C-alpha cells in the first residue's frame, strides 16, 4: 500500500511541476531525495532502496516520453554529485567523476538511477531547468538562474516535505525594456 501511495503522490507532484515549469524536450529535471524523510525518519538515517526505486522509476516513466533528462542528486557525502545518462554527460560536456553510490553515500535515489538508467554516470555539477526536492535535500545549487519556487499540488510524499524550483530567463535592461511573456514569471 505504501508503494502505491508513494507512486501516486510522485506522479501527481512531478506532473504538476512539469505543467507549471514549462520544461521542454532536451532540458534537465533534477531530483533531490531523502527516502528516510519519506518514511518519517531523519534525513540520512533510515535510507530505503525500495522507496528510491519507486520514486526514480515513476519520474523516469513521466520524463522519458517527453524527452526530458533526469539528474539525481546525491547527498553531501558525495558533494551532491549527480547521476545522469552518459549520453547527456557527453552531449553537455559534463565532467564525469569516478564514484559509485551506496545507500548511505549517494543515497537511495542514486542507487535507483543506476538500476533504471541505461548507462548511468556520476557528474560533479549540472545546470538543470527545474526540479523537485523530496525531504529538504537542497537542490538549488543545481538549478539555473533565475530560480522560481514552484508550489506543487501536494506538499508531501509519504512524510517528506516537498518543494520545487523552476527557472526562467533573466530579465535584462531597464525602464525602456520590453519582455517576452513566459509561463512562470511572477508579475
């Protein structure tokens, strides 16, 4: 039952974030995940590979048909490195680093990314266009400027607090400048 609820909550939240953030084919969506928080524990203390698998598999099922890339952030023990498909790392000229995640260094989301991605690698940095933070894992360092908070329709997965970020183009110019309308800019 818990697995079904986590899957449904993840689907609802990620679908809503995609709708609000207007992500396009080829762009990057970052996931920060604490499975411990999802299960009601303290971040990094009760990691669950199974929870990571449900969430990552669910997100991939949503993103892949849209051509949106997933980057899964690791914990501070891996300096918040990210798992991505090797093809993306090569395409974006990302520096691949040599580390394999474990349940308590990298975490359940990264292990699941290695389970479900075709050719996963770790990279040190990425600039994603939007993302979801499940369990207050601090994804902001991986979202491009200008960051805009997204308020998903649900604010929890299991017991974990959920926040989200998207990005929009910087507004430059001054009093005489005009701007193209975008979906996520606050007026």
